[in-house]
C-alpha cells in the first residue's frame, strides 16, 4: 500500500473572532491532492476562550491553548484515517501579535499570553506619543532621511505607538512583572509569539526560534537590517537578551518530541498568518495583492526585493525568507470587519451570516444609515465606539445589515487608494481570502469601488495552505513555486459592474459620519 506523505498544518487564527483564537487545521494528503477541512476531521473544541482579568485586558491560558493544539492534531490525524508515522512534516502558521514570556530554564510562563487586542499598554502608548523625546526622534530621523534619502530613516521619522504593537505591551511586562524583569537580568527570560512558544513546547525546549515573517510583524525587528532593534529596545527598556534566533520561513526547525505524538514529526515551516495567506495565494511576484478579510482586513502587496517605507497606514514587512530569497511586503490593515458582523449576529440582526448579502441586495440603498466601526482604518483611537447614524422610523434590519457591509467596502476603498498612492508598483489582480470574502455583496461592491478584478479561491483559509506549501518546499516534495501555482484553485471572480461614482453619495455620507466619530 502506498504511503501517503502528509502535511498537518496549524493555523492559529487572527481571522476568527475578536474574543477567541481559533484552531483551524488542514491536512494535505499527497499524491492524491486531497484537501480536508479540519472541522470535518475532528469534533474536539476548536476555540480557545480569551480571558479578561481586568477591563481592556485580553489573555489566553497557555496550557489550555497547548492542550487544544495537541488534541486537535491527534484527532485530525485519526479522523483522516492516518497514523502519526505517515506525517512527513508540520507547517505552523500563527497569529502574529499575541505573545508570552517564560523562564528559560524551567519553561514556566511569567504570565498568560497577551493578545494583540489587549489594551493594558494604553497609558504607556499615550505617554510616549505625547513625549518630547518622541518629537526629538522624529526631528533627527527626518533630517537623516532628507540628507541620505534612505528609506530606513523614514519610518522612525513619523513613528507613533499603538496598543496593537507588541513592543508596547512587552515594555509593560518589564515594568510590571518583577519575575520577568529579574529573569531577564540573569539571561533567563524568553520572549515568543505563538509560533516560538509552540516550537519550544513541541521540542521540549530544544528549539528556541522564530522566522523572519513573525519577527518582522512584532514591530521590534528591523526589516532593513534583519535584526532585533536595539535602539527601540533601549528606548522602551526591553532587554535584548530575551529574543529568539530568527530562521528562514521554509526551514527544518527540528522534530517534535516523540512523547507528544508518539513519533517525532519534522517541523518544516513557521510563518505568520498574513504572510502565509500571501504565499498560499501564490502572490509570488512584485505587484501581487492579497486581501484577507476576517476579524480584521489586511491588504498585502508583494514589493519583491525592495522594502518600501511610507507615511500613513502602510507598514513594511518581511513576507518570507527561503534560502537567499527574501520577499518584502507592504501591509495596510483595517480593524473590526468580522467582529462587527459577529456582533450583528449576536444581537440577532440576522440569524444566518450567509444570508447577509441577500439582505443587503434586497434593498436599493441603506436609506442614509451609516455604520461607524469601533476602530478607524488607522486604528489610532482605541476608545472609539461603534455606532449607527441616520436611523429613521422606516429603518429596518436590512438597512442596518447593508450599512455594516457597506462600511467594509468603503474602508477597503480608502486603504486601496492609499496603497495606489504610496506603493509605486503596478498592482496586479487582487486575491481575496478569509471568512468575510464569502460575502458576495462586499466582494462585488469592493470590486466596483476600486475598479479591479478580485479572485476568491476555493479554499478561503489560505494561511493553512501557505504553511503547507512552505513545508512541502522545505522537505523537497515540491521543487519550485511553479508546481504550487498549478495547485491554486479559483472559486469565484468579481469584476467591476458599476461605476464607482454610483456609490459617491453613500460614501460621502459615510465619510462625513466617520469625520464626526473620533473620541465619541
């Protein structure tokens, strides 16, 4: 009987729900080219509930997360009718901004995972953003950028901090958790995003590492020099000794300890979720664009070997590193997309999320109703509350639902326009993924507004597929990216059907509502 080579992928979702981290698994069976959905493979709980010990704090219990992870792996393999010894490799794709610190010698965490949504660093962020020191830093780097023209000095010239950044929450840890501070002084403190901690646990402490995509997403790693940023760490009083070594994205990280799954399983790829989705969409060339719409929205543009820094809502990242190849991305993000839709479901504006597009299409417009999301495109106001404006006696559920969906398309339009202005690379066809990409109303309206074709793949969980591709390349199952392109499957194509001017009055009203919403 032929032995099937199997990749078990793990995607720890930033795309699932605001209050949960979801475990989503895919098993890729080759050579049959059969993709099995994790939810069809296992019946064990696939969500890890977040904790909120104080208002604004969002944490995850590391032991619950670990038990969920190993449990889902085991049940997925069993439900697929496989044995652990048949698994050729493990690719890990994880949410980027959630982190933990632990004792290097004992492995004991100093605190729970601190989520990317956590607001405990708000006072620290506000203090820094108003500080004289930050103004001096802006002035120095503005002069350096003017004199040298080097984009390396552009980002620090307009640096501002936010609660989403790992750096500020990590600074909070060393100001408030004495055990972590003391361990760091003795070189006994480890820092890791979810990928690093999983590697550490899977190998029982023998592998302590991350990859370039995850490191560059923390905001503490300097993408130009490909090193952890000592200047930023000194400013924020973060010890440099805590950071893991950074390895290639598609790389043999070692094997899981045999006691965990019964046999050692090679760990062949580690990648951040948005970069993994980009790879899964086969966005391998400069100008390729990936739009992920889940809890938040993420626009990523492949900028090839060039790293672009710009003012505004775009950030330079390392997409992946494979041997000598380093691919850079420019990313723009939008907060509260899937979250708003989930909230509307929770309050029973609709009972089936799959019916929302139909509800929006059942009326000609929203009757002037506008939905203002909890965070704007730039995400610079953590206290901004979501709201509806323009409510009338005739307003019904369909108007409210349409207003929510329109707000997603309008924000896509705003961010796309920023990308066109700032990224001086001809943009190719946009490839969309994530749960919200299943909504045909949002997809069509976005296509109309930006006047570009958008492709939606058959498999919307591209982060898992990207991890599979990277693991397969590292293990030699695939030899080049041309083979991966042949596996790509497009389910739907959305092409512009209306002139964007037809949405002008609705978008102008929404922009006006947005203008009056800050600090509400």
